[in-house]
């Protein structure tokens, strides 16, 4: 099975302190699913193949140091019809 995702989200950031913030992402996920493995037809029907649009969301917390460097922890959910992607992400950033 192959799933390609392209997602677009809007982010709302709520500062907890001068260095810490939490954020919420909401948007849409465009997916393209190709199901080519017949071993799992009892779990996922081959009719899952297709292109569509579904829900995308994320929730995270980030720390931004005074020198511009930051670190964050993020949870993303990308819906794709009957296949859902749930991912934990560790991010590193730098602000100019």
C-alpha cells in the first residue's frame, strides 16, 4: 500500500510564557492511495484505492530560546478515507 499526503493547515498559537507556547493546527489533507498488496484484503478492502480530501489536525508544544533556536513536540493526524495516519514529531527550529 502506498499513501501520498499533501496537507494544508492553519495554526493557532497560544503563548504560555515568554519561552513556551502550545499550538493547534486544523486543515485539510489531500491523499492518493494505491493498494497493490493482495495479502491484506481481509483487513483492508482493495476498493480503498483512490484520491480524496479529508481532515488534518495537529497539537503541539514548543520552546523558543532567546538565541532563536527552538524545539517542539508535535502530534499530527491525517485522515485518508479508511486509512488514518497518526504521527509524533520532534521539531527543531531557528527564527531569524
